[in-house]
């Protein structure tokens, strides 16, 4: 059922949510929902393409939501890379700050999230290509001073041609986590030890997450499925071993006291954690991955350099991009794409009231609408398209269309 408002907008009920959107967007179908709002697939009659529309419902309802909504919107406008979400359009049906309630973000519609892809049999070529694209996207974010810290399969989407995009921008600098904080509200299986333990971090914090995702692609199950921070830490050291005393010295006293009093674990070799039997068979059909040793041993070598508890010993993003398992795809235009304008962290580091956030978000959206309206219909402020919205915290609810890639691109995990 739909209702029309003036000449631009109409309202349509999608499940228990009302979408009040521009008339150009038709045939709405729900594809996911999460803490921030609902996402629908729709048809854009102006560009004749399928899109995803994410409704941020009252994005300023509390400081956490507001900070996240503001940051997501500003970063989506800033970043322009083929492996990161991009914005096709954004609008609010409300005209004044007093009425302001909702923001709609329009993005490219993707086929599946990585949770769905992990459940399939991937050959080495596809696995290394997905990892290469993740690393390109991460490097691009880093070039704008954005360290993600919260990469996970539910926030990475793929198309059936194996192209990949990172959906969200991770944790704001002020929204970290510490070891003794409350139990899980969101999936933290992929967060690096330095984030779990409330330590300082650098760019290669994101390499840990890539390592967890790669390990899961190979195993078909989550590497470190902790029920809370403490259980998470135990799962990590049981498999990888207790870190050395130099690492312990860098911890805050209360955390260090806990960590040092845990049973000591030697951990397992990577040959034991990832035996040959888990890896795809060597393919004669694709021989793009060349170099010394089997592809399984190359993949295992990369894992052993990424899944390192001590960030000082862990591989960097640039080193990972040059690893033989990854660098067969190396394209300078993708790896070293022009950096976005630097992101000004000062706004999301300040303590604003909810009303102040409302004002900030409203001004950003209205400024965007003005700019978009000055561009010919059908063109976007970006010269590329982005991806579906961040709508789930774990892999149980997919948030991309469930026409999961199949056939020639992927085979389901047996």
C-alpha cells in the first residue's frame, strides 16, 4: 500500500516499517534489518538499475546511534574506491530540523554477504582474489586516516562475478572496547587482541580481521567464537599460544594481571591448525597463482603472518598485498587509488548532545541534497557505485539479496 506526498515523495509500508521515499524508487522489497534500521531492494526508474535503500530511523535517538550515522554518511561521501561502499543518493523527506526524523541512503545492490560465500567451496583463485580486494579497500581507508577495527563477514558483500565491497567504516576512535567491558551485544569474533585488550593499535589491527576471515573461509567455521571478551581471549591463546612477556608488559595493569594468570598455552603449528585436507584441491584449470610451493602452503604462510597476537610481529597491509598468495592480482590503480580527503575525526571525538547531533546530521543531509539536485538526473556525486547497508551484526541474518552466487562462480561447500 502506498501514499503520495506532494510531487516528490510517496510512502509505502514494508513489513512494519514505513518508507517515505522519492518516487524514482519503486518495487521495494525488504532484504535485511539491524540496529540502525531497515534495508530494502528497489528499482531506480531514473538509472534503470536495482539499488539498496537503507532507512536510518531517528538516527539521533541516542549519542551512539547519532555518532555512527553521522560518521557513516560523511565517510560514504568522502570515500571513492571500487572495494568500499559508495553513496548513490541520500535524502530526508522532512524539510525542517523540527520535523527531522529519518535519513535514507541509496547504494548499489549486491548479491550476497561474505557469510554466505564462506559456506561455499572456494578455489584458491577466488579466495585470494576476495582477500586481495579486502586489502585494497582497507588500504584505501587507511590512506584517509580511517582504521576500521571491526571488519567481519556480515559487513562485506560480493557480487556473483566475485567483486567485493566493504560495507561499513568500523569503530569510531572513541567507540573502542576494553577487556573488562560488558558481554557481547555485537559480534567481536574478528576483533584483534589489541582491541579486545584495550591496548593502543595501528593500521595492522585490520590484518588480524582479514586473517580471521581467511581462516574461516578455509575451515568453514569461525576461528575464535568467544562468548565474551574473556572467552574470546582464551580461544585465541588456546590455538595460537600465550604471547611473550614483552607483549604482556604493554598491557594496562588490571588486564595484564588477568592475562598473566591464565593457564599457559603453547598453541599449535599452522600445519596442525590448517592441515592440507582443509584447502581446495590444486586446480589445473586456473594457474594464475604461481610461485614456490603449493597454493595450500602459500595460503598457510599468509595466515601464519596475519594471525599473530602481537601486532609488532604481525604483517602490514602493504606486506600482505605483496605476499605471493595475493600479489598475482596486484594492480597499482586499485592498490594505490587516489586517497580520499582526510576524514576529520574531531567531530566524532567530541561529546555532542543528541540535539547537536541532530543538527549536524540534518545539515549534512540537506547540503548533500542541494548538491545532488545541481547534478543532472541519473548521475551520482560518485563516479562509482557502492553497496548494500550494514544491517546485521552476525552471519545469521543475511542483509543482501539471497540470490547467492552460484553456478560458474562458486560451489557450495560440501
